[in-house]
C-alpha cells in the first residue's frame, strides 16, 4: 500500500480568515528624560505593530525590547495589582497594563508621560519617596493595646463593609498625582495617604483612629482637599476616593468613627 500525503491547503489560507488576529500600527509619543544627557525632557515617537488585545504596556515592551533598550519605565505584575506602572496616557493617569491600545484611539499618536507632582528620575520613572513618606506618616497598620491576642479579632460583616472600599488601594499614586493641590503643594498628604488612613480609622479592631485624625488635621491634611474628583476618576481600582476623604473630614468634626 502506498501512503498518499494530501496537501494542507489550510496553511495557505489568508490571515483574514476566521481565527486570525487583526493587527494595526500604533504610534506612541513618549516624554523622555535622561539627566545624564540633558536637563530638559524631549518627546520621541515610536511606531509599533499591535493587536486588539495589546495594552500600552505591551507597546512599551516592544519598543524597549526591539527598538530602544534605553527606554525606562516601571512594571512588575503586569496585571493591575502591583500598581507600579502608573503613568499619564493621553493626559489621564492610568495603569499601562490595564489600558487597551484600541480603547484610546490608536489612529492618533498616544502620548505617554510620567505622573505629575513627583520628581522624574528617568523617562517614565518618578521618585516615589515623597508619596511613601506621606503614606508612612498616617500609620498604615493595625494598632491595638494589651497583650498579644491568642485568637483572631472577630468582626461583623457590617463592620468590615464600613472600610472595605479603601482596602483595595494598591499604592499606585494615580489618585495623588492627579490632584491639582498635590501638584502645587508638595507638603499635602494627598488622596492615597488619606484613603489608607480611612482604612484603619473605620476599622473596628483598631485603637489609633484619634491619633490618625490628629495627624490629618494638620494644615496639609484633609482640609487641603478641594473636592475636584480627579482622584476618584484616576483610581484604577474604582475606589470612591473623594467619598472616603469626606468621611474622614466628617469624622474629624464629629469624632464619630
């Protein structure tokens, strides 16, 4: 018996047939800054081939790996959990790993620049120390008195719901660096610090709410908020940041928490 090998015509089918992933060209206009080269930032454009499922982070990876290895940006998990790749994309604070290219009009150049209000170290990387200094100042940890507990602290579902929203913060700084008060006043605690204070102020297990409220009663604390809602719109986790700030203000006045 003679074996007959039939020609596989499927391999010659055009990519436009079912199962093919459509591609498109997209241009990223990136704000570059290298203090070792120049004291002034510049803009560079890079055009790459992308697909419908690609995020801005994918395009940045392609530029760095295939075109310009000197491009500098932060990223870690690439799944919207670590918060390290927050940047301004088309004038809005977003996480590069969660922003689909097709959703931000790839027919025009997409501008990518570092978040505002924090010193730029290089390209899209900013110095996060001022941000974390404010975070540390509000005591972002559970404070209890007495001996070390021998069992877990019980809490009702209602008590948990009281601060559940603010537990979602991933410290990406998107909210803080979208705040015009923070841009103009480097001493302002900023929305993220207040959100994380809220998380413990309203935790029924914590005993340092009064101390945190005194810290935030400073002239650079919650009273600097102008309720512009920029922070709420910028949060990639959907936290109602402005609402949390108002609740802290109310607790400051009523001492009810």
